[in-house]
C-alpha cells in the first residue's frame, strides 16, 4: 500500500505516493491532472522523499513511476507564467526553480540506492531529464520521450545536461534541436531506456529489476554507484587510478570476502552490508 510522501497544500490528494515493498521504495508521481508536472509541490515532495530514503538503510532500491497518461510533462508552465508579473519579471522565481530542480536531479545521482524509472506515458522536458537522471529505466512501448522546449522558444538546456550524460551527443542534440518525440524503442536504441515492455507491465518490470539489485550487498552497490559516476567525469588515466583504488578498497570489505568465499565454496553469500 502506498502512503503520502508530502502533502500538496493546494489539493487534497498528495503530490507523491510512497510504498515500500521488500526493500524497494516505490515513488509515484500523483498529479495526473497536470501530467505530473514538476510543480513547486512536486519538487518538494520528491526532494523530501529522496532525502528520507538516503538515510533509510532498509531501502535498497527505488522505483519512480507516474499515475495517469503521462510520466512527467516537465515544469509547470502555468506556475512559471504567473511570476512574469513579479517586479523582476520572474527572474528570481525562475532562478530558484532551476536551483531546486538541479538539486533534485543531482540528489538522484548521489543517492546511495539505485533509482529505476518506470515510464508508462510521455516524459517530456524536465520529465525526460528525470528519466535520464535515474540509474536505470523501463518504459512501456506506448511511452514517448522529448525535449520539446525549442517549439516554444525555451531551449531545454538543463534537461540536456542529464540527457547528454546518458546518450551519445548527436542523439542528444537531435532531440534538443528538433524537439521531436521519440518512441520507447528508439529510447532503448540510443541508451536513454534499458528496455521497452508491454503497456501496463513497466512498473512490475521495474520492480523485478529492483528485486535483482536488492539481492546484492547494499554497501557494495553504493560503493559501485558512487564510483561509476565519479569516474565518468575523469580523464582515462585518472579514472583508472581512481578505479584501482576503489577495487582495492572493495576487495578488503567483508562482503567481498564473503562473496568470493561463497563462489569458491558453491553456496549463496550472506551479506552483512559491510
């Protein structure tokens, strides 16, 4: 059963639902009437949920899904438009909004637990950024992905940051420059999504993938996720130096000793997450 993660003060229903299943935190964007836009309330709900999960040793993986026909349609343009009448024409509001959204995307990458997007509908603009920021993604074959800001005079610069780190630059630039919607199959082809599955099964497939991860040592998964993202930003030589240091550190951990011993002895390992 899912429970509210954070209440939206402007509506009775919570902006985000959370349900924990066997070590997996299932977060569900719950604003189908706004296509699960990243409103102020949604950003707060997601940020609070990830901050809570980061400290929860019982959570070993996270799945992010959306209720309704859209996974996430990006920023709430109506909220942004209302602030054009501010004394500074909305500059202060827009600046704070970008800071908050960027912090959320970075929090997903920095989270100790792997995060899997379960995309059942369209993911556009910052919604596509959200998918690209997750470690893994499973999509319905009816899902679509786009960075369509160029159509309305607003280049998707910040979504492009996550997108360019997940797919080859020419694929990212084509999406950013044309704003075209791509299919789930094309999203798999360019590396934005891991796999496309039958409509309605994406959430269960994401949970199935998460269950594979929960069977591993949480400490080793945390170590590996952190190292993966750090080395990407390094030169090849620096990455190998850093990676070698992490491998040595990893080899000396209890769970590595246990895992190797279990493999040699042909038995299941007993993880202690240390």
